[in-house]
C-alpha cells in the first residue's frame, strides 16, 4: 500500500502552481486532502515577511503535537531563509528548493535528512494537465523578479526574472482545455515581465492562448503599471480577457513610492486606471500601510489619491519587517496600531467603491459570466468576469459550470442570484 502525502501551501498563486507540479510528478505516493491521514507532509512555504516565516513555524508546531510519526519536508521560498535552521533543529526531515520539485518521488524516499536549496536560475519544464480540487487552472509563465523594492526579499529567494518556454505553456493549456478547464490564471513572481528575456511579450502569449479551443477566459496575476504597454492595451477589448486587472501600486504617495524603491508614479498610475475604468474594467491593487516614514501627512495624501482612483478590489496589508531587505533598517518606524487603523481605512474605502461598482453593473443590466467553483452551506459560489463573488441558490447541479446571470441582487457583502 502506497504512503499518503498531504501538501500544505502557503503564500501566492505561484506556490499553488508549484504544489500542483509536485502532485503531478508523484508516482510512488498517493495524495490525500486530509492532513491527519498523511504519512508525509510537504510544506510549500512563503517567506515574504517575517510573519510568513512565523506562520510556517506555527504550522510545524501543530503537526508535531498531533503526530510525531509524520515525516515533514519544507520547500518554497522559506527553504532559502529558514530551511537550514529548521533542519538543524530536527523539525523537518528534508529541505528542497523550487527547482527540485520535479524530483519529488526521489526526495521523499531519502532516509537521511537533507538540505538541497537548488538552483535560482532554474526554469520549469513540467506540463501540468490537472488541478486537484480546482475549477480554474493556474499557469506559471515566468519565475523571479528584476525589481528591487526596498521591502521585498523575493528576488533573493526566487532569482532574477526568466520566462517559461512558450511551447510548453501552450501545450499545457491545450491539455488542460481538453480536460475541461476553461479559465486560465497566468501566474509568476512578476507576470508582466514575461517575454523580456525571450524577445516576446505577455500580449503575444495571451493572443496565442486565446486561439486554443476551449479557452474561455484568461486572467492575469498581479502586473506592474509600467508593464501595461500600448501592445497590451490592444487586447483589452477581446472577449476572452477577464474584465478585471490587478495592478500593483503598493502606495499612492510619491514620497512613499520613492522610499519603497518603486518604479511607478502616482500621476501616471491614475491616468492608467482611468483608462482601464473607461474600458469597463474592475481594478484591484496591492497596498502596504505603516511602511517606515509614513507620516500622518503622507498618509492623508495617500488616502486623497486613493479616493480619486477607480479601484474595486484591494490586497492590503500592514508593513512587516523582512530581515535582509533595505527597509528593515529604515526609520522612523510606524506604530503597529496606527498601521492597522490605516489598513482598515483603505479597506473600507475600496469596499465602498466595489459596492458602487457592482450597483452600477446591475443598473446597466450587465450580464454576469460566472464560473461556479464551489458548493458550501447549500449555496453555489462563483466569480464573474469582474472578479466579484456571487452566491447562487439553485436546485440544479451547477458545480464547474459556466452560467450567465441576468437577474441578481447587489448587497454589500456580495451579489446574490437564484437560478
């Protein structure tokens, strides 16, 4: 009887994809979605903040209390920052970098504890044709980042930007489309840099993807404002393009953007966002509150700027010191309570903007194109083309289906429909 492996994934969509690569590569083990029945647990870790490292350590502590016989392995970005110390403490049996994940069978069989950080110039060539427990497919198109934002450790644990082979990406999409997947989410460390090293571009790749039979919707992970080129703007009206873009700003105060060593400029960001909104796009962004040097005056300026942006979605978090980055030594630090209050303030603002956006969609009688992803508490849950959640009441089996919804109620916590 084969031993069972449970995959615990922390962090971003790139890690989700990497976990699927490991699952696809497994030959000599069975995968379980039940952590308690696993003989082996593979922890795909995140290390974007010191707090992310703490979450991984806490998870390992929980496992140690429950089952002393489980064998634990650590991979992901945390393998480079905390892997050696966890191995020396005897808390994990093995540590391996992302470049080694295709050898998962061999690694899990090793009897001696090991540390194999791998190669930061590695490019995946695995083709994933199934996503366990998912209705959307994640496609990793690049790895690494050439930006050097002052708060970010990721380039040091993921390496410089490098693009996956286009033929491999398209082959993967063909296989997944044949297996019934219609929505594809392009992921990577810095998605918008795709093609810079191979003399192609993100727009060209997406056009080729759209020609594959079965591809219904293409969604991007986070891109940088400077990566929305004139060529990219030409595909915005395509029917397969999700009407939602997530564009990383991190802040809206010019002074704070300089301290963060960001490449975007607020004035240009606003022009871009207004252009996308005029095309009917919902727009999300990342935002950090409480970064060192964020005075009350700069915060008020940032909020005035945020109010002027046509934002609908937000991924915001309070600044958390990351050892090994320039920001870790910056002063003055912002009080944690103040940072949290600012986080809630901007979250509240964007929630109101999202509600207004959805109400306008309903007023304009916009038809929602929904992929039904899950069934919880007697209701179906899905996402529309604007990346807004909708909860559906139906007696039919809608799971995994695409449905068009014309009648829906807009409430503050989401859209609701009866089908």
